[in-house]
C-alpha cells in the first residue's frame, strides 16, 4: 500500500486542532441559505422517500461498476487481491499516546488511515467481482475498526474533558476522522449489506450500534463542539467536512425516520454557520489545499441534499456558493501548482469530483473543464478508478464518464481579485500557463491555518515557481499550539515580507493590512499594522505593479519609522539557483526562463542563504533546500522609498 502518500494527503486536511491560535472566515453574515431553502421546500417532507432514494442510488452505483471497462476492473481486483493477505496494523495505547508524550501524530495516523484505505480497496474489489471472495477480509477490517476505542485522532481527543490522553469511553467526541470513519462504515454497510448479513448478521448490527453510539447520539445531544458553530467560535473546514459525513451516515444508514430527520435538519443548521462565515467574494482563507475539504465538502453536502430530496432542494441560483466553487480555478497556477498562502501546499490536486459537482450544479463550463483537467492530472491512466476512500470511490465511479467526456482545460484566467479575502492573482497572458504569474495577499494574521504573512506574494514563470511561499511542514503537536510561530515556515522572515527594526509580524486579528486597494494591475496596501509596537513603524506602504506586456513586476515601498534601531530587511524566498554577485542585480535561474531582480545598490546590500529542508511534507515540493534572499538597508533614515523590479527573461 502507498500509505505514506495517503497520510500526507489526509494530513493536509487534519485541520485546526485544540489549542491552536487560528480562527476562520470572519465575515459572519447571517444568510442561512441552506436552512431557508430547506424550510421553503417542505423541511422533513422533502426527505420522505429516502427508502426509494437508497434503492435507486444502489442500483445506479452497481450498474456503473458493472459497466466499467475490463481494464478498470482488473486494476481494482489486483489491488483487492494484494490485500487479501494484508496484516492489519495494531493500534496500541502507547501508539495513541505518542502525541501526548512527544508530539508525534504521524505514527498513529499512518496505521489508522491504512486500515481504512485497505478496507476501501477490498470493498471496491468485492463490488466488482461480487462472489464473496473478499468478504472475510472485509469483515476483518470492519471488525477492527468497530473495536477501536475511538475513531478520533490523538491530536483531536483533547476536546474531551480528560484532555489529550486515552479516549474516555463515557464521552464520545466527534472530530474530522470520527466523521470520516462513520461515512466509510455507512458506505460499506450500504453497498454490501446483504453480503455482510450472509457472513454474519452481527456485523451489520454492530455497525449500526457503533454509529449510533459514537456519532448519532453525541451529534444530536451536543451543541458545544466548536466546529458546529454554536460555541461562540468561528468555524472552518471542520464544520462542513464533519456535517457532510454525518449527513451521509444519516441518509445511508439511519432507518428510524424521526432520528434521521433530526440529524438532517441539524446538519443543515450547523452547515449554515460555515456558509455564513464566508466572504461575499467566495474566497477560502484556508487556501486551495484545504478548499477540497471546505468548499469541496460544501458541494458534496448540497449534492446529497439535492439528490435525497428528489431535487426539491436546490441552490443552483446562489451566486455566493457558485463563487465558493470558482475560487479554486482562480488560485490555479499550472498543473498541480496553486497559490499556497497559509497552510496550503504549493503542489496539490483538489478532488476533481467536487469541482465537477460545482460545474454541473451551476452550469459552469469553466468548472466542468477544470474538473476534467484535474481528473487527468490525478490519474493519467484513465482506466484507473481511485479508491482513497469509499465515498470518493463512489463519486469516481458515478462521475467517471462525465469527466472523461468533458473537455480537459484549465481556465488560466488573467485577473482574479477577491476584495474580501484581499487576495489577487494575475497572469501575463490569459488562457495559457506560459509567461509570468503573480499573486499577493493583504488580509490579517488570524486567518484559518494562518502564517504571519501579510503582504506576501509569489511569482511563477511558465507555471514554475520562482518567488515562493514555502508552505507548511508535517503537522505535529507544536503546529497547533502556543509555539506555532516558533516554526520557521510560519514566520514573516521566511515569507516575502520585511523585517523592520529587527521585528517580525505578529499573529492576531489586529495585525493586518490597511488601506488595501486594487485597480488595473496595481495592488497597494499599508502593512505597518501587521507588526507589533516594537517594530516602531508608522507606515509601510507596499505597492505591486504588474506589467503583462513586459512580464515584469515592480514592488515599490514607502515607509515611515517612529525610531531606527537596526537596518530593515526585505526578504524573498526562492527555490531557484541564485546569483547575487553583481550589486543591484540578482539572477534566479529557471528552466525555460530566468528571473532578474534589480534594486538600488546604494540603498541595499544583498545576501542569500540556504534553508535546509528535511521535512517529509516540504521536501517533495522543494527538494532539500530553499533560498532566502535578503536586501539589507544601508541607511538609517526614518522615512524613505525604494523599489525592486522582477523581470522574466526567456533563455
């Protein structure tokens, strides 16, 4: 099994943990689009035909699995066969407690995620072959998961009164991966109910019992889980991700009508807290990597409600939800490269099915084509039907033909300004990846999965990184603790931001950009407020002027200091080989083009230093090091102006 790849993927979304100093979108408008539609279309009555919906959904899924090409079936069966002799990993108490004792969260997650990944592959194989060959091993996996003391990750168990310790059996907690596990079990039971009953009627009985005890009862009973949105705290991807999985559990497996309806209604009311927190521009402050489990989960949630209500509930005219979907292509650079402010990775592939669902719901050809593009990118072998989870496997089967028949194309839009999120992306030529791509942000330093990076920007040449945002390393206990900003890649000095009077930016909502304005390829902001009082900065106006015709960017700054303590530094991060030998000129050597940085050598002294990278999450993106270029001010003036120009030069 390619477990390491799975774990890296899932960890990207393991989200905000208890004790982290991060918040979410803070627009906070009471729109309640989801619940208003639910009420207008009959509330519980809209879901009166769930039994028929289940029958139709099951028949449709099985018919599409049967219609898969022989090559696709062979790949799925080969993967299932490989796991017939799989030795299921143990999850001892000492492994669970590693997070508490030394901060390591990966070792337990590797083993827990592997169980679910293998189960999905086995279920897919059984659905393809249908002869019971894989059922005993499927039951082995199910039984082990059902016997787990908790489905909650060690990094999230701190929500219980006992804190970050072994899970308290008297206090079931619902976190991201309790929800994921619930959806996995619900799909396994839904798709293989009769086969499991034939093997042992206790299996289905146990699945139903554990889902009721671990998910349904605490979900209905409690309103104090922070992610629900009623505990006085902003929500992020946790809200819609968990609510989507709980909704799947209800629709697929809860047979008691009143209980099912209560769960459906509560998921809708809770999910509204997620939508209410979104800015009008549809921007995701968690970044494109998290979008798949933020905006991406929202469209799954809506699709489930639409389908299970016999299409009575629909949000296809809701422009905010449409913009939440369109955000993902606005942040696309090229291939798997996306703008990666905050904890997002510079290389990611959003779930193609989620992008397609947006395109289909809003009749948006750009999103449909982009979904097909991402699908080819994710699986160049079109015969391969991926099984990262059972829910994703179902979507991949159901949407396979639609994605294959759609034209695969990235929109490569030339200009995208999100005024609420204060994020801009521009490219020198629309419709293609070649040329210069630029993105920058204003914002504040309390965004979800925040880095201290107000005023940060990136540059790409022909779709390849030049001036970069490093991203975030492998999650540990420190990542979401009071020591978060001791991690180097969280700090403003390791982003494309100034260090003023020896002082970096601080985290917190008050540390923000002000006077943010954008017009015709020019973005300006004052980033002085992003720094604490110790920086002694009155004003620091940063202006980006993008010139598509010249494939250039000019960074101009005007500053006013209250006092001078030491020279300020302008930092620029790059993954390219760097030549700083010529005063006033810095050459970044790319593949198809070089990036020439020019500055006034009378004002600055340039240095370059390498930062070693050993982190398993960062090294696949950047290799064994990145380079920080620093321009050190030569003068002690309290006021001044300067500029740095970046020009793309083809070889």
